C-alpha cells in the first residue's frame, strides 16, 4: 500500500539492514541501517538551532511534539527507540501518528535494559546539548540517565523531563495522558454547555501544550548556558502547563470567589452577543460569528436586511438579555446561507466570522493556509510523498524546513555510532554481542 496522505508511510518501504543482532535475537532487518543512507540524510542540517544536539527519549505525543519543534528549527535530534516501544498506533515507524510527530529526527536503536546500551547512551550524551524524556519520573533514574547522574559526565548538560504531574508532590507517580490533565485542570468542564455533562477537546490538546512549554524552557536554558556556562534540569508538568492557560477562570475565583462554569459557545467574560456557532446550508456546515460592539451589531443588522426582531437591541446589555432569542433568529437566517460566502461577507464588514472547518476544508479548500504554504512535503524512500503541517511562523531568513521524514527503527545507527562516536566495526560487533542494540 502506497499513499500520500498526512504523513503516512508506505508499508512496502524497504527495511534497512546492517548490524548483527544481540545473542538470542533474530537478525530482523528492521533494527539497523547502512551508513550511506544515514550519512547523506544528515548533511543538510540548517536552521536557527543548527549545531544543537538533542538526545531524545520521548514517546507517544507530548515529548515527541516538543522535540519536533527543536528538530524543525534545525537541531540534530537523535531519537532513541527500542523494539518494545516502536510499534502500535503512536510509536510504530509505519504509523501516520509517528510520521507526523517525528519528522526531521534521526533514529537509533538502543537496548536501555543492557548496561552496554546505557553506556552507549551516555557516550552520546557527552557530545549532546540536551536530553529530553517524557517517561514517568522513575525511568530515567533507573537507567542512570537522570540529571544528577549525568552532570558528572557533562556539567553543562540540559535535561528536560515532561511528566503528567511533575517530579515532586503527592501525585508525582500518577500515570497521566492528555485527557487526564484536561479533566484535572477543569477544561473538560469549561468546554461543555450549561447543565450538560463535561466535554473534552476531542484530542490531547494538553500534550501539545506540555511539549510546547518544554521546548520554550529548553530554549531559555540554552540562552542561560550561553551566558553562564551552566546546564540545568527542567521539570515540566503537563498538569501545570495546561492549568497555566486557564487565565480568567482562576482569577475570577481567587478575586471574586466565583467558580467558572460551562458557557457553551457564549463568551465567558465579555458581553458579546451574538457570540456563537450557527448552522449553514449543506450537511453539517456551520459558521462561528462574534459581535463585540454596537457598531458591529448595526452592520450585522444591515447585512441581515434590518429584520423587525433586531430592532431595539442596539446596546450590549439589551442584546445580552435577549441572547437566546437572538441566537434562534440568527440560526434561521444563516441556515440557508453558504458558509464561505457568509464568512467573506461578514469579514468584509469587519465582523469576526469563521467557517467551522473539517479535515477536507483544511487540507484542500482553505485558501489562507495554501497562500502561506502551511503544508509541506518530503519524499520517502519508495518515492511517494508525505505531507505534514508546517511550522506556525515564517522566518525572514533561515527558519523551518522539512529535511527528512520520520526515521525507521535504527535507521541512523551507523551515522551516530560510527561517525559521531567513532566506533569501529569490531566495536559494533562487541557492543552487539553485549546486547547494546535492540
């Protein structure tokens, strides 16, 4: 099966071969690679973070998203994988999920259960700037890869850990995923409708938040190291990263003693009416409309043809008192309108309006994203194209680029172990015999 959809890798991709397996393991060709492909794939590194090396122990989403930000900006991210975790929807090299969140990275296979594997990881650490993980708080310490163990090996190393609750506190050992943090912070409650059950985001929004916060903290730590020569440990809590976005909900309670409640599509803090999502013509087509002042309301009334029901609602308090009635009439008016035509008409009048877009809209229809070249592609080994979302900022000089697709398991073993560490063929055989490679 070959496809060009959203970063999905072809299942017919040739598997690299190269290193001998550890004793007791089959010589499966998925573990190692030849040096020709690996070496050529790392010669074009560029970007604002070129020259920065990251040893990446992340998996699933929060960590890989954080390291993808660094890789997208030019850092050499060396992703450590093992056979046990390199499978399934999120971490299998052939999954669309893995392909999207691990582009621009190099891939190596190390058996971290083996002392020789840990030794290899520490040797890579000695020539790296950053170590990033998003395991539970115990894992890196068990491997001897925690900050206190690594400082003697490289005093200026920057270690960043992303965990659900952080490395301290009564909940530090709790297992957490994105929806867990979204529930704990109250977002699941705030996103719902009044007198209805809580509603989540529909996706692990807090994973992206934690990954973004970790990348930001790492950039600050790099700047600090440039000024002081000192490395440091960054303890990133997904719970706290998500809670930091609550803003007025927390302030309203600490100042006024009020607990924020679900508002549906209405604005929680401002008297903006109408402020909601309304049906349009066609199956499951919708438009969001927000009127923020009296002038915008008058322009909206004119566009609607000055209906009788809209008279006497020229002030925000009057509209707020009649919010439900306004929403009913608005829905009747929008129901026969084409959503994109209506968005353009309202936007041209200075009224905030946006189509509620689905996947097809975003990928094939949206003219703004196309104009900004938001979608980028790279070519796989089998000749097919992989398409990705781009970076949400355009640099006037050297910035984001897609230099390579996500790595196969062990794809860049030769580059990392032979070129960077200087291992000979005999060294590789010895490490393999000791069980260092997975």
